[in-house]
């Protein structure tokens, strides 16, 4: 039997030998036992002769029904003959396994049955039993590999290939799948060529006589390599080897001919097909090849048509798909019908197999792409450059378009890395209303091959439609950097022109349009950039009209008229004729002839091309030029009434949104959505409209329904963002947790990893908003996954490495924020790691500087801020922090320089302005703040900002304008950032007012205390205790003082709380009230000895110093008091109390010159509001015989307080008298 088969296979002419062998076989069959019949059936099954095999197996089983091997072989034959008998086949195999549940062949057969039924998980469960028991056996692993390949679980496929090749390095199935992955998953043709070369060497050494294996490999890989010259030339070797081994095999010979066609060598192909037809004149394969060659040489002739008709007759019911394609090229009227048959025939042939290399070979992606190339000619014309008024389509869903989308989707599902198919699908999706799907595919192509010019041009076209012109320009720049030939492309110049036009660079745009038109009209350039220059009549008309529009914009009305005449000649009596009317309306509009523009647009009637666009433009003329909202909406209602289709309702919805009518917009979008429920853009528009209406529950429900129907990631993330805005954090967490547990989100391919990372980051954001303690593990997982993505991108050289580094840096930055609370050292390490991936990231640098400040490491903080300011010289946060560092070191001039620099660039930097007010006050130069405050006011204009009010309030308080300060600080309480600080300052001002009025039990004093009590709850918790105690002591009652001591004394020993100067000040005041001054003095002394000055403690510590100085003066320790007061003035040159004490001491020593100087400083820094200081100053001037200065001060006091005691008689009159004499 084997000898007969081999004779037939090599087409031997030794008829006598063949006759003798067949006679002998007949004789043997008569006496064959069950075992012989089984082996005969086994051989026939291996040879693919399943019906004959079944005959032998049935005879074997009649002789020996208990032969389990025969039962299993019968199951195999039935599988391949009629899989619909799967129930019977399974019963048969279960019978075998019931007798021996470890029967290897039985288990393999059951796994194969499940595989053919496409139940791959159950098949793998069966195989896993074998793999566990026989871990060194390759066969179960190969079957498992086929299952994983069929489900496209690529990570599992990689792992299983490695496992198989570790056991058997020359395993052909594993090697072939590895080549497929390189070609059709990773689009790595260099790797594929290396692997093909390796496979060829293995076959040459180990399968020398196996011509079919060489032939099968050539057939499979030549159909999925996108005609890559390097791959095709490598694959050609396999076909050639098979032909040379069996030169009389028609199929092998014909395959070499088809390989020649793939290389464009039609003459060589013709010779091979002729040789094949001489061997077998009835070979349909060879005759089809001959017909293809004739079609290529002579075009669609009558002779070719007759040959195709003859070939149709020669075939049975299963026609060759290539004949339908040839028929479509020959009979253009019925082309779509033939093309549909070609597609259906090819798909039905492939679909008899699970997803496998056999499925791929039968699918023949290269042939299907040729079918699509022909089909494109019969699709509706659509623009690739979509400007504003081409954004809407008047077409209903087109059956041919749907067919082509399904076709290309089938190819790309089968070959996810076949770039020509992906590019064709992306272009088709973009042209027929699926721009977001097209964008995803184009970005995916860029990830696989960043040198692919076509995908970058398509992305630019998509971004132009979305009006993202900067992104479009970046795509074109990237495209040019990889492929300089695009400069010879009309589309490249056209797109650049559109981008520059919308970026208001009219003259440059006009130059690009002119160059594009020149290239387009130059016949020598046709075909040089086919993958980019896919111009049709619509795009050419758009080019003309864009150029005309720009010529009118720059005032070249003569040139615009000439261009319009050219366009009229080109497009008259075509589908684009009405666009010329729109262009004429544009020119009229530029000349401010509004009525002519409207009349011209009215010439485009319902049913005509561009009716939508003309009447949409007319609506906007009514709105913008005539301010007529009624006519604006009427125009869109008219469009919808004449064309009640989804796009018309979408257009009307957009119109209502543009005039802030979300309710009516939502109605229009809803109507459009019912007609086109799969349009993601529509889903988003309706969602936005519902949110604008504050119909949040409806919006949430809308997104949920759309996600259930479309399962789109973009919608899912928009839905999650909406939930975050609505503070539905538990729901966000639940949705994301559910998604993360989905099998497709556990895959290890790059897109799945990126999706999982995005979900994790959204979950972390949600939990952070609810409770930041729960994000550590989430962000750690996101970091690990992003690390894996980055490594893969770096190894594969596919995708933007820097973009992935930036994402990793961002994740590490987020993780550091979580760690910073309890583990600042770990957080600092993480931020340093983040800077390795994005060294100049301002957010990371500032966070690290802030963390160093928190860790009390000013040197590193300053160093980090320096790096940040080198990267961004005008970085507000860094400049403020540098100023703060200088402030803490007492370098007030340095602090002032940093703050002034940032305010010169950004006058409304409130953080910098507030700190500058503080710094200048402590420098004793508060008056220099006035012009800066004025500049901030001018920059703000009429707007109000509570943060500015905070700065104004602080400024007023330092000028002694207490009431004005309270008013401004009260406004500042509205600011979330300033509220706590504003409340604290107001409390201190109220307490100081109370102290000034402590001799009077009037309403003002009581009101001040009540106000302070109410404000205290808004002060930060850590600062509240000391202020609350001071407020309690304001009554000077002994019982309150005792209560304060009882409450506060336990805190003095606790870590941290003794650093609150207000708390110490309150305890000292309480001791004084209960008549224990010694204890008051002691606690104050200990405090000033141990407490370090910081900006946060400055005010409270200053009050403690002044209290101690007062005690020292009272006890006669004058030098010690002076030393302490000098220390106060070192930190605050505007301290009024310190100047007063020094003035008093100088006055006591009768040093009136020094007294006058100190009182003068106190008087100026109080804003001349404290009249008691003025009195002392005037007295000092009198003693110094500075009578004019004395009189000036006296008059100021009397102007404010005409009845001020003693000053008129004791000082003013004496000064006047002495001045006269």
C-alpha cells in the first residue's frame, strides 16, 4: 500500500510495477487479519485518505471489536470526515478511556476532538493530564501549543514554544509558529528571515525527502509577509526545493510560479505554469496561474474572459476564489457581486479549521488584500483630509463598506501584526466615521514600526479632523524624520498647509498648498508615494478650496478668482460642484457681503451633495454675523427635516452645544444614537450633554449601557472619570476590580499591560481621593508592570521609549507621595529613581525638594531646587522654596531676590507674594511691597481672588490697618489653600485688639473675643491648642488660668508640643494671672534657650522673647534685655515692641537721641497708628530740641485724636514756644 502511494505521488510511468502491486494488495486484503487491516487504515489516515481508512478500520473492528487502537483511529477518521458526529465520537473515546483512563492515544484523540470543536480550554485540561504524567513528551505540548495559538494567548504561546524547543530543538511545529509570531504578531521581518533560514537548514538535514513540508511552508508564509522582498526570496527557496525534489509534481511546480508572481516576475511565473500544464493539462492551479500572467500582460481581454469562463466550467461546486477576483476585474458592472463571492468562498474555506497555520494558509491574507484593493474602486468616495464642514456624512450605512470592514477585520484578527492590512483597515475606518478606532490602529502600527510613513500621515489626517493641529504637525515631523521621500508627496504638503492655516500662519500655509497642487498636477510624480498620496476628487477639491480661502484671507482676491476658475473647470458637473458655491459664499463673506453669501448657499438644495455643509455654514453666518439664534436653529431643523439621518441629528446636537443649549443637544444626540448605537463619538457627545444638564444619574446609566454594548476602553475610562467627579469612589473601585479580574486583562502582551496599568492608576486615584492609605500595593503593581512594558519596548525597538519612561516616572512619583507620609526616606529614594527616567521633570524635582525640606535637609533641598530652576528658570514653586530656604537661614535679601524674580514674570503668584510681604516686613522695608501689590491688582483686572485678599490682609496688618486686614483676611477664608492661615492671623489680630482695649469692657472688645472664638475652629489642629488657651486667658480670670494650667502642663513634657511657642506663652500668662511670676519666668527662659527660630514659630517665639525682655527690664537686667531685643530685631526689623522697649531704656538713660531713633522706627512701622508711640517720639524730639519734627508728630496725633491727653499743653505748645525763641 505504501509503495503504491509513493508511485502515485512521484507520478511514476512504471505501470507494470504499479499493476502488480495493486493485484498483490487485493490478494492480501482477502486474508488480512484485524491487525493488518488496522495498520493499513492507519497508513491511509496519515496519507489523508480518511474514507478509505475508515473502510479498513471498520473491517478490523468487525474481526476484533476490542482493539482500542482501532476504535481510536475510527474516532480520528470520523473527526476529519464529519465533525458534526462529535457526540458519537466522544462516546466512542469515553468508552476507550473507561477501560483505561490513562490511554495516551485516547486522551490525545479526545483533546483533538475538543480542539476541532474549538473548545480549547477543555482540550487543554485533557492535555494537562498527559503533560503531568509525561513531562518529557513533546506531543502533548505541541497539541497544547496549538490550543494556545488558536486562542491567541501569546504569552502562553511563547512559554510553550520555549518548553517544546528545550525538549526538541528541531520541532517543526514550534519553529513554524515562532516564525508566524515574528511575521504576523511582531511584524519583525528580520527576525522572521533568520528563523526561516534556520528552519530551512533543519528541513534540509532532517526532512530531506519531505517535499510537502517545504511546499506547505512556502504556501503558508508567502501569504502573510506583506510581499516583503527579503521574506519572499527566503520562502521561494522552500518552494524551489520541493519542485526540484519532485519535478513532476504539478502543485509544487505551480507554487514556484505563484512565488514568482509575488516577486513581480511574471515571465518566470509563466514558464513554470506552462511546464505544470504540460504535465497535467487539466490542473486548475496551473491554468489559473497562466490566466493571471496573461491578465497582467494584456489586461482584461476577451481571451482572458473566455479562459476564466472555461475554468469555471472545469471546476465542480467548489470554485477557486481567484476566479471570482478575475471575473470582477473583467466584468466591472457585476464586480461587487464577484468580489463578495471571492470573499465568502475564501472565508468559508478557512472557517472549516480552528485558528491555526492551516487556517491562515486557507485564509490567504495576501489574496484577500488584493480583493480589497479591487473592492476599493467601488466604495463611495470619502475624503482623507476632513476640514470643518466635511465632518458630516449624508450616507446611510453602506453594505460594501461593511463587507470590507469585516474582511479587513478578519485579516487583522488572524494576523495582528500584518501592517498593510492594519493600515488599510485604519484608513477605511477613518473615512467611514470611525476615527477613534482608526487612531488606535494607526498608533498600534507606529508601535510596531515607527518608520511606517503611512500610519503617521493617517494620524495627522485624524488629528486634523479632531482639530488637534499641534499633534498633527508632530506626526508629520516624525514621518519626515524617518522617510525623506514624503517631501515629494502632495498629501504631505497639503496636510502641512491645513495645519499652518489653522495655526494662523496663512502665508506659509499658502506656500504648502501651492506645492501640493503642483506635485498633484505633475504626471511624473504619480505613483511615487502611493501609500501616502491617496488623493481622490474630494481631497483635490478641498485643496483648491483651502487655497482659495487663504488667498482671500491675505487679500489676494485676484489670485483667488483665478483659482476658483481653475476649480470650476476641474469640478463642473462632478459631485464637488456644489462646494464651489460654498467657496463663492466664503469670498462674499470675506468682502462682508453677508446677504450674497446666504443667497449663494441657498442655491444648494435638499438632496444635492454638500447640502448639509452649505446649510450648516449658513446657520453659522446667521449666528456670528447676524446674531440671529432663531435662524441658526431653524437652519439645522431644516437640515434634519430634509435628511432625518443620524449625522443630521448629530450636526444639530453640535449646533445646540455651541450655543450652550445642552437639553436640546441631548435630544438631537439621542435621536442620532438610536440610528447609530455603535458610534463611540456619539456616545461621548450624548454623555457630555447629559453632564452639562446636571443629569448625572442619566449620564452614568448612559455610559453603562454603552459599555455593555460596545465594550470600549475609551468609554470605560471616560465613565470612570465621571464617577470620580461624582465622588462615587466605591463604584469606581468595584468596576475596576471587576475589570482587573477579567482574563483579557491578565494577558502579558503590551496592550493588555498598558490597559491594566491605566486601570490600576485610576483605581489608585479613586482610593487616594477616598483614603490614601490603600494605594501602596496598587501603585507598586503598576510600577512593576510599567517596568515590564519599558523593557519590552527597549528590546523590541517598537514604540516610544521616552514616553514609557515618562509613564514609569509618573507612577513612581505617585508611589512616593503615598510613602512620604510615614517613610520619607523611602519616598526620597523613589523620587530619585523617578528622576532616572525623567531627569528634568518639574513635579518630581519639586516633590523631592519639598521632601528634603520636610526631612530637615536644607542642603539637598537647595541643591534640588537649583536643578529645577536650571531646567525651568521661572518655576514658581522652586523659586518660593529657595526663598523659604534663604528665609530660614536668615538671608532675607536672597529670599527677596528669588521672590521678586518670580513676581516680575508672574505678578499673580500668590504664594510668592504672601512670602514677599513677610520677608519685606522682617527686613523693615514693607513700603517697597506697595508697587508689587499694585502690579498684582492690575494683572487681576476686575476679577476677585481670595488668595490675593490674603496677601492684602497680611500687608494691611503689617501696616497697622487692623480693620482693613480683618476684612481682607475674611475674604481669604474662601480659599482652600489660605483658609487656615487667614483664620490664624484673624485670631491673633482679634487678641491684639482685645489687649489694646483691655481697660474698656465695651462691645468692641467682647466682639473681638467672640470673633476669635468662632474663627478658632478653622485654624489647623496642630496650631489650635495654644491659641485657644490665650483666648481663655483674655478674661484675666484666675479660674480660667488654673484651668489652662491644668490642661496644658501635661503637654509640655510630650514630644513636639513644647515647640509650640503660643502654648508656652499661654502657660506663662496663666502663671502670672495666678500670681506665680517666678514659674512664668522660668518656663519662658527654658523655652527661649531650647527653641530654634523657624518661620512657622517666628511670631510666637518673638512674643516669648519680648515677654522675657520685659521681665529682665523689670528686674534690672538691662544688658541682657538689650541683647535679647537685638536678637528680636535681627529676625524682624519691623518689631514695634522691640523698638519701644529700646526707646524706653534709652529714655531711662536720658539718651534721647537713641530713644528718638527707636521711637521713630516704632512709629513708622506701626503705620503711625499707635498714638502712644507718637507721644513718646514727640517728647524725645522735644528733649533733643528738634522742634519742627516734634510739631509734625504732635499735629498728626491731634488730627487723629483731637483730645489726646497732655500732648497739646506739655509738648506742642512748648515746642512752638521754643521754636519762636
